[in-house]
C-alpha cells in the first residue's frame, strides 16, 4: 500500500505496508488525527473514526469547518497512534517509546447514499463498544441529516512499529548504574459510571460487560500478531 511518499525511510525495518497491519493499527486506536490545509495553514484535528472494509469513516456536524473542507476532497492525512511503552535508556539521547502508528494519505468524499450512511453510523457505534448498535435507538432522519459522514478509501498507507528494549545494552553506557528498561503502557477501561438519569433496575449493557470482560479497548487478533 506504500508509494514513495509513504515509504518509511527512518528505521525502514519498522515499516509495514500490508493491509492487515494497516487495519490492525487503525482499529486499535480510538482517536484519529486528521490533517488538512486551510488557506495555507495546516490544521490537525482529533476525531473519532471507524473502518469498514477498505474505507475509513469520520463524521461530524455539517456546519463544522473540518467536515465541510474535507468533504470537498482536498488532500488529507490521517494518523492513528497507540503507545505501548516508555523506553528508558541509560542516556537521555536513547530514550524512546514503543508504539504502533499508521498514516494514511488520501481524500475524503461525502457519503450520501442512505444505506451507506446508516452503515457508517453502525460502524462508529460498534467501534466504540462492539455490539452497542444492537442496544440503542438507531438515528432518525433528522439526526442523519444533521450529520455529515466522510469516507476515505484506504489506498496509500504506512504502519510504523517500535518494540523492544532500549538500544544501549551493548553500548559503553551499559556500565552505568542507571536503571534501564521498558515501562509498558496501555489504555485502560475504568468502572462504569451510570448516567445520573438512569432508571433503577437497568443492568449494565451486555456490550459493555463483554468489553470489560475482555479488558481491552478495541483491538484485533491481527494487532496482537504485530506486537
Ligand atoms: C477525542 C476527540 C474526538 C472527537 N471526535 C469528533 C468527531 O468524531 N467528529 C467531530 O466533528 N468532531 C470531533 N471532535 C472535535 C474536533 O476535534 C473538532 O473540535 C471539531 O471537529 C470542530 O472542528 P472545526 O474545524 O469545525 O472547529 P473550529 O471551531 O472551526 O476550529 C477553529 C479552531 O479551534 C481550535 N480547535 C478546534 N477543535 C479543537 C480541538 N479538538 N482541540 C483544540 N483546539 C481545537 C483550533 O485552533 C481550530 O483552528 C473530537 C475531539 C476529540 C478531542
């Protein structure tokens, strides 16, 4: 999926270009940073996202500057990043992070077909909590109208992954008494906080229970293979 401008040049051994790698890192992140240029000024906007097949969806108010501009098909860059650990070396210079990140280049287009728009809503909802769509009221015509949905076909992408310990084990710095190693990091779900207006006797949603049982935010088998 890489073209020249998405080929990883710094640490090329950390670059991956297969569809499975791209989809795994996209699916593992809740927040996408969506970048574009408006009147010569780059902006980078954090947004929710969802993937269905080879399409990445974003959505927002039709009145939003970001949505309005991206919907015209201007060039866009999307990144999703997961941080897996702090890499602590003996020297300040060798400090780093273990991460998985993906960068997509392309252009968004507005999703207009009613069925596709509902499918995108479903993807957004189930991306947050798998199975949630089946538990909630689906969007009505007014809600669908107020929301613009944009789709980017995933064609040009690169994944970059760093894993492992600090890289100064074999350097003269290893003679120092400074602790070195990796401090693993992960996003963690907390205890559910019921809405103040939740009526008595309503149990925790099955989708939320299932997510808590798995103990992890959205991930996939392919993602585990990449680590
Ligand atoms: C985790 C997360 C998820 C989000 N998900 C969505 C989503 O799915 N859909 C959606 O439409 N919006 C989402 N937002 C809000 C989004 O980041 C933008 O604020 C929103 O899209 C409006 O964009 P705009 O260009 O129209 O804003 P404008 O109000 O026109 O932006 C004007 C200026 O306000 C500042 N600004 C705007 N947004 C932010 C921000 N998030 N943080 C700091 N400064 C900002 C910038 O300086 C920007 O140039 C999300 C935000 C976060 C943090």
